[in-house]
């Protein structure tokens, strides 16, 4: 089976535990307003590769992958679920740690057969929850979040370790009430291992310009790390509140 990738990164340090070989898959159905990789959107394009080729590329760097492994990111890797499954199966045959970095947008709770197979070979899922409010999520990404939240619950039910990432965009994802709500949702997830809260940046502007695409958040200023930390504390307070409510039930 062949897959389509955008690119690879040899020494990823923010894409799962340890030092990772990161594969950026080509194709994504979402159109997040703050996306900084619009060149990964088009489905069915990119560099055509096999799982064996990617494993061979990883092998070149494996001596430097301290406590790491392979992360498949995007675009949206679940656009090519069967290929990622083949890749992860090959990785696990060689004892390589596997991490899936996904938005979960393609998850169908009524038909989980392909995902059931994939998670057999998945050590960790990094899930981007763009917005906890469904209507706001549609405005931000073009898609509802119902199946994404269902995916998080599915991973919990199947005991797949989970990291959640959330980008704080001024005026869009920084509401204290919604951050608390996100935290309370995360408190439901017994498989949650980490929460990464990332400040919005506009480093993708040059890509949009080169592709002849208008940048949707032209007038939104990047968020400071301090403000991202304040937002994370609100989410953590929401988690604490949610855990307390669980104990009291």
C-alpha cells in the first residue's frame, strides 16, 4: 500500500515523548482559521511512499531517537487510516514506539472497524481539541466537534493513552467559561496523560502569501506564553472541578 506524505522531520521534540521521527501526512478535511500548514490540505497529492520506505528512513536516525519513536501527524493522518495502520504495524514489529497526532475529525462512532485495527499498534494519541463549543468549533474549523469528543471517549474506553493539545487564539478560544468547560470534559477521561496548551502564532502567514491564499486571522496578534499559561491554569481548574464532581456522585 502507498501513502501520501507532505514531509518528514528527523528530530521532533514536541510531537510525543522523547525524540521522534515525525511523518507529516498529506490531506486534511479541516480548514482551521489558524492552520499554519495550508500546503498539507489537498488530499491525494504529495510524495507517494510505502511503509517500508518510512521505516527505513527512521532506521537511519534511530540511534538518536532517545526514548522516542515515530509520530504520524498532518495534515490529518486519519484521512489515510489504512496506510497509517500498515506503518504502525511495521513499526511495532520492530519495537518502535508509535504516536498518532490527530484532530479526530474523521472518526465515525457508528463504524469503528478501521480505528479498532489502528489502535492495536498505537502507543499514544495526541488529540487536538480545537474548541469545546460545537458551534464555535464549526466557525473555527468548518466541522462539528461531536465526533472528536466521541473519539476521545472511544480512546478512553479502549485504554489508549491520550495527550490533549489546545491552541489559545485571542478572541476565539480564550473564553474562561469555555476553558473551564474543556477542563471538565477532560476530567472524564481516565486515559489522559498530559495537556499541552499552546499560544497562537502567525508564522504561517508567509505560506498563505506564497500560495495566494488570504490569511483568515490577519489582524489577530500572537499570544504570549504567559497568557497561554494562564489559560492552562483555567483548564486545570476545570479538570479539578470535574474530578471533584465525579467523586461526589
